[in-house]
C-alpha cells in the first residue's frame, strides 16, 4: 500500500481506529450514563430496602432526615468515585498503557456489579454505597479526551444511550420493582464484560509502546494496524519529536497551570464551563427524575414513561449535535443550550408554583423538563469537554484535563448530595438556583469564549494571547515562555 500524505494520514479514520474508539467510548461513556440514571427508577424500593435493613439491625425505622441523607450519599458516591478515578488515570496509563488501563479498569465495573446485584441477598445497603464509589472510579478513569468536532460528541451520545437504557430497564414492568432492582443495578457490569471480550484484539497505543516501553518495532506494528498501510516511519519520528519537545518543555503541573498568566483565561473558562455544565441541574434531573415529575403533578403510573420519553429525546438531540457541531460552532451551541436551559428553569419554577391553581400546569412542567434536556444536549453536555482539547496546547493539556475532571466530578457530587435537601427546603423554587447558574454561564460565554470551529490549535492559542495580554511570541512557544531558558529550550 502506498504511503499517505502526513496531513491526510492524521485525519483518516480507519475501521480499526473507529472500532477501538467505539469500544472504549462504550465502556466508559455508556457506564457513566447508565449509572447516572439507573438509581432513579428503583429509588422507592431501594429506600424501603434501606429502611427494612436498618429496622432488622436496630429495631426501629430511620427518621426522614437520615433516610434522605443516606440516599443522597448513595447517589453522590458515583461522582465522588469519578473524582477519584480522574486522579488515577494518568498514572495508570503511564504504567499500563491505554489498552492495559481499559482492561484493568473493568475490575471497577465487574466488582461493583456483583456487590449491587447481591446487596439485597446480603441485607447490606453499605455494599451499594461502596459499589457506587467503585463504578464511579471506572467512569472517571476512562473519559475519552482526544477527539475534536463530531467525534468529540460521540462519548456524549453513548452517555445518553446509557441513560435511556437505564430508564427503559427501569420500567416497573421490567426491573424497577421489589424483586428486580438488584438486577437493574448489577447490569452495569455488562459493558465491562464486552470490553474484556473484544479489546484484546485491538493494538496498544503506539505512543505508549514507543515512549514508555521503548519498543519501536511493536509501535510500528500497532501503527500499521491502525493506519492501514506499511510505511509508518515518518509518524514514528513525529512521535519521537513530540516526546523530545515535551521533555524539553518540562512538566506543567496543575499548580503551575494556575500561576501562568499566559493561560489565565483558558483555565478560568474551563472551570466556569465545567461547573456550569454540572451545577446547571442536568444530573439532578437524571438522579431524581421521578421525584421531579411527581412534584410537577404527573400521575405516579405515568412517571416512568415520561422519564423514558425524556431519555429518548436526549439521545435524538445528541445525535443531531454530532451533525451540527461543525456546522453551527461550539460557541453558538453553548449560548443556545444554556439560554434554553435558563428559560426552561424559569418557566418550570412558575409552573410548579401554580400547579395547584391551574389544572394544565403539569403539562407545562413536562414540556419545560424536556426543553431543558434538549437545550443541555445541544451544547452544555458535549461541548465543554471538547473545548478542553481545543484551547490548550499539548504541554498544558494534561494539567487542564485534571482541572476539568476535578471540577466536573466535584460539581456533580455536590448536586447529587444536596439536591434532595434543596427540594425539601425550596419546593417549587428549587430550579431558581439552576436558572441563575445557567444565566451567569451564558453571560460568561457571550463575553469571553471565542469560536473555535475550523480553527487550528495555534489559531485558538493566538486568540487567548490577546485576551491574556501577554507579550507577542510564537504561538507554539507561548506556553513555554514562563519557564527558565534551560527548560524552555527545544
């Protein structure tokens, strides 16, 4: 096979790359979505299990506050585990490689699946809480980070599919019942089993083989399988040159990332976008969807179908986002999405406040929740993670991922932990908080975030050079300018 032009080579998606990408994304992103939503449908049965288990131990039932606290801890342990996983991923990839990390990480999916599946038999709600932490570690370690444009939205599509599958299995007639809820929780191990079956047939990361393992021949074999042609010497040399440049640049730690004036607005932007994404209330809807719909006046027998319908809409809009992200641009989709979420939260607050006065207000509430999901799926859900890749150059990107992941998971944890108490305290006005966050995030995006569509990393970096008001230098050297000459030299 004839060697390819390097520019064409970089953008080509061979079947091996596509399949490996889809399997990796399925294992992590599907897990994320499934575990976000699976806890919602059987919540009442699980709370009863908690209460009866507690009664068997101490001879009395939990009071309402303690039960709410224990349940909110159960919900929030998944994002807390995700936070722990995001801290572990770098070390694991360096030691085991991408493929090895993916395979090893399945432990954090299969073990919690067994714990949750047998928790009822063991009469232990502690097993569920521990399992939620472990399965969160699995999701936190495997977040895909290296795609742009339409491919960058693919992980979000798998998340929404995971949410929908959990909502369908969570129908009362299927698994969200007194006998089936442990099975519903235990199904989270299936993606891990599929990864164990198929991933060994795919090559290891060529970069890991070349840089970490020092095995050039193995790296060439992996590249040949991934690219589909024999002549990969030029790409091997590119990887080596990139590694030499990174070593010359030195390691940009998270602390150094915050100190660098040349990256000030990039760091602030990622923090605002990731916090806005999670604190805007999207996971409150998935963690507590049935409770929200019940409070909106939906009949108890109909809630499960409305919830599943919302999940189907979420998948459909995310598919649309894959096709429009390159057409309409990141900034526009973020502005549109957060604006729709803000409007939906405001109208929903009014609808909840007047549902006892006006008979058709429950329908308005349902429309508001669906509108919110549509708005979030268009921009706030998929775009922030994509921007982490686009607004940082290679030397600072690992530290930026660490900051973004930390903000993402801790914000998610906060929502899961405190939303039940917000609902109790504020009632119909619970969504005012989310409306304020959506509004403030929209204003920030309008004032600060540039459009990155169809721009190279260097062009994007030039935009932020002007925003950060640093002296003009070559864009590719910008992130190295604050290092001493001995480390900044290439």
